[in-house]
């Protein structure tokens, strides 16, 4: 028994030593830490969980109100527009008054519509989380219009990592307890612990997950995206509320649209995701805006911001585009709120 314990300890020591040696070699040979392929599986109640949080970032204030919305203007209003989406809607890299939700509100007020924006965007959200947030907010607040933001780059995998929905016999089903894939849970746990600082752990986690914690381009991922978007649209339209979809392409999508060719299968998959989601939204007959047509150089705009999301100017331009479409919807017969609210 004692000998067996000694052998186990010796084996563990050897493995730790080997891992340490590999870690040292990786740090000496790589210019920076390899990116960890994380799929967060963000819980949909993360909106409410951030209630009353506030911080001062390099780009400005990041503040959330008592309901978990990105802080609003606080001005009197007679209509409410709900914004749901991921970090682009939340306004990552933008101060409280620079998000496109706030820019939309300002543009509509300038044109005579007393609107407030409820910004329920949250990083890591896909249509799965957005559907659940939408249901809760429609039950809690009088809402006169909904803006849904879609980012096909990773929304399809966000839906699967959330684990709250599936598709059976062509129909959307909701699980009583979310069932996120094991790969998504493992990589998210690593990302939230000190282990994510280790190069060797990052490489092993990526190798195990195939750099793709959930299948971005599998038929099931698109079937789920289609069912979720269809349910979002049906839910909003069922209440007689206008809905607008903002689709955000990647820099690669815009680059290929300019006449270049995808160089790898991963790039081709990225292009195909965007095209399929854009075609789906057209099929649903939903008014939509392509952010790549509003911001003609996404790469340059992101570079003047945080490098990934819209800059201050980009958010302003997107807000103006949304306001232009929403004004038509809100001024349509039956689209005007009549009761002022504080």
C-alpha cells in the first residue's frame, strides 16, 4: 500500500514537472498567450444580475440601473423601445451615453418622438438568451417597439452553449433545466479561474474542444437559430408591436463583399453563417438593417474604438439608421403611445 502511494505521488510529481517544463517552453517560444476558445453559455438572467453595478472604464462610465438595463437618459417619455442583443447592443467600449440605443433615443426625440430606450444587451448573448429576456421584459414593461441585434459570427454557438432550447421535429422546445454542452461548461470554468493564465491549459482546452466548443456550422446550430428568431418575431408581432432587426457582419464579411475571396474553410463558414442568417431574416419578412451598409469600413471604425465593437461615431451612425426606420414604424397607425410615463 505504501509503495503504491509512493508510485502515485512520483507519477503526479513527474506530470507536474513535465507540465511546468512545457509551460516554460511555451512562454519562451510564443509571443503572447494563445487565445482560449471559450463559449460562455451566458445565463439569460445575467441582465438582472448586474442591477445597480457601476464602474469607470478607460472609455467612460459603465452603469446599470435597478433593472439591469444600461443606464438611460432619465428624460420623460411616452413610448419605450426595448433593445436586446449581445455586447454590441450593451455598448462594449462605449460610455453610457454613447451606445447606439441612446443614440437612437436622441435621434427620435430630435424628431419629436418622446422615446426612452431600455438597453438589455449583454455580452455573450445569442437568440436563446434574448428570447427569454424578451419574454420577461414584455411581461414587466409597456413596450412599443423592439430592436433585436444579431451577430451571426457567434450567435449560433451562443444558443447551443446556453442549453435552454432545442429543436425536435422541426419545432422549438424549451428545457426546464438548461443543458449546455460539457465542452462549453469546461472552457467557461477554465476562463473563470486562475487556470486560464497557463499557456499549457489553454492549448489543451482548445485541443480537446477542437477550437470550437460548440458546432458553429452544424445543421442543428442553424436550425436552432432559425427557430429562436422565428419565436422572437412571433412573440413581438403577437402583441402588435413593431420589430426591427440589426444584423452585424464581421470585418471579414465586409472584406469579402468588397471582392476578396475567403482563404480558409473557417473564413468560408463565417461568410456562410452571415448569409444564411441574413436570408432567414428576409424570409421572416422583418424590417432589418445591415450594419455593414451603415458603417462602410468596420475595421477602421472598430480600430478607433476598442478594436472589436463600434466606436463612438459608429454607434451614433447606427443609432441614426435605427431611428430612421423606427420612426416610420412608430408613426404608423396603431404605433403611437398615448400615455406619458415617468
